[in-house]
C-alpha cells in the first residue's frame, strides 16, 4: 500500500517534467495496458487493476474541492474556525481544483491520442 501511495504522489509530481509527463495515461491507456496484461498473466492483471483502483482512491483524497479530499479539508477548516467558510472562498477554491482535475484529464487524454496515432500502447 505504501508503495502505491508514494508512486501516485511521485507521478503527480512528475507532471512538471516533460519526459515524465509522457508516461501518464488516461482512460484509454489504462484500458489498453490492462487488456494487454490479461493476455500475459491474469494474476498480474488483477494486481494492476488493484493498483489503478488504489491510485484513484488516493487521488480522490487530494485536497481539491471537487474531490472528496477537498470536502474533508473544508469541513475540518469549518470545524477549527467554528463558523462556515464564505461561499466566495469555497467557490474560488472549487474552480481552481476543478481546473487542476481537468488539466490532469487532458494530459492523460492527449497522451492517449498520441499513442493511438503514433507508436501505440505497449505493456512493459
């Protein structure tokens, strides 16, 4: 579990490196690599599915408002402050968080499109 956690956080950090960014995949890439893994070894394919599921769960806990982690963060802030956070503040934080999520989605999508039109997907 710890290896998945650190790997997920490191993958997010690598987004800012152009070479490392190319390794990210979106939905299409995840499907294709999983499909290929099932042709090699079913047990490893199920392990891959478990790692993908854990990674998505961890990403969901990031403290950006559209995600569950963002709702947890704002609830804790309200509890500590003893009063509600102004709607304008939450709205701005939500827009920034949504933009970050969409940014991640488009990186994965653009990499998937590049692989579909270029060299294709290869399980390593």
